[in-house]
């Protein structure tokens, strides 16, 4: 059961990441991808669900599931902390490249497009 929950959580995170990464795939040189913030908010639901599963497993006295879900929640939060900084760098780089290719831009990336 613990492995199945972890697989579902990783699949959900993969779908969120693919959605964000897909916003960068374009042949248009003036295209820039989406900021990572909204995608990180969606991904934040996964550790919340893991904590809820851990609490339910703790109440039902299923120790292996409770511990594995708490480990997953902590690991996902740690990865998301690093992903925020990396995502911001990718977004700023994409925006800067679009500006250099002729897009009329401000000094800083626009949060809303």
C-alpha cells in the first residue's frame, strides 16, 4: 500500500512538471514559458495529501504507511524548495531570450501574461 501511494504521488508530480515544462516548448523565438509559481502551488497539494494519508494511517495503526507518507511529504517539500529557485532561473532566462529576439519587454519578467 505504501509503494502504491508513493507511485501515485510521484505520478502527480510528474504531470505537474510536464505541464510546466510543456509551456517552454515552442518554435517561436519570442515565446517564453510560464512562471513556476502556479505549478508549484499545484504540486504543493501532493505533500498535503501525503500528510493526510499519514494521519489516517496513524489512526488506523498502519505504521509503515504513516512513516512512508511522512517521509514522502518531507522529501517532496525539500525538492520543491530547490525547484522554486531553479524554476525562477529558467523562467527569467526564457524571458530574457525572448526579449533579445525582438519581443518588447520591461526590465523584469512579467508575472502575468
